[in-house]
């Protein structure tokens, strides 16, 4: 049981390049999330998917797209990377546990855009 | 919209002593959940403790306990008998109980905790 996995762990892009961050979970969770973490700002929600086939914008969606490929996988795409998208990206999934929904996080991807 | 504020960018504690990390939040909801997450240098987000707003009793998990003051919208984390392994960034987070909000978490900016030996 690997939990939430993310690839790649590190990535360097040039301005204008595109890339897709991959996320998969093997816990049969319905909901999945993408956050970005910037110094002094905590984690901010980019997009989320409450269930397979649905996606919704979070707090900072501009410049990103997502795909909920199936129940296991939720990818984040940067179509034209900008230096402002330099950040650490976390994927998470959630399930009901002990009377509440708990979020389980992946190890993160450190992205640098030059 | 809900907001979470952690006013202490950095805290230090001597090993074996007690430290309290502060968190305040703003919401118009009466039912919600509050969390403390720990992020060590490995970047992995680890759930430390959870509090349901409808419960008056403060949550405890071993050396970690919270002081939940609903009227004051305050949710502090107390770490007793601090250990070197407690050194990390700590995030306070809020989640609405309304399902239409998709179980999203709203995070504070974080507090770096340093533990001195």
C-alpha cells in the first residue's frame, strides 16, 4: 500500500515550457486535491476533484489545468510555465475515517521555473 | 471565506520543555474541523491532531494537545516534553463541515519549530 505517490519529485522548467505532474493513490479514495506551497503562505488549493469525473477550482487555479483520469489518478498540467509557478506541489486524497474526512498527502514535487 | 492565521513565524524550545503554537481562524460557520499538521524537512505532511468544533473537550494525542476556544476562534497546539524529532514546520488548517465545499483544507502560513538540545 503506497498511499499517495507523485512524480516527478523534482523538475526544472524554462519559462513557456509545459509539463504534467502525476498523482496516484491506491486507497480507493473518492476525493483528490492539488495544493501549492510557497514560503510564508502555507498550502493553497489549486484544484480538487470530489469524485471521479468532476473537478473544481480552488483558491489559485490560474495557469493550471487538471484531469481526473480515473479514480486513482489526478494530474496537474502547466501549459506555459512561468517563474511565479516555482513552488512545491502536493497532491492529496481524502476519505472518511473516525467520524471525519482525513487528507493524506503525497511527498511533493519541487518545481523550479527559470 | 475562511482564513487561518498563525502569528508566530518561528518558535524555539529546549528539549524536554513545553511549547505552545498559536492559531486563530475566521469563519461564520458553527460546525467545522481544525487540524495541526507537521512538516519535517522531508516535506511529508503528517497529521498531528484533529478537533471537531462541536466537541467541547480538547483533543490530545500523546505529547500533543490543543486548547480550542471556539468563541475566541483560537486553536493552539501544546507540545509537552519536546523532542529533537519535533523540529519541523507546523501548519494549522481548517475544514468546513459542509460537503459542498469538498472537504477542502484552508491552511495557515506555518510556524517553524526549532528544538534545542
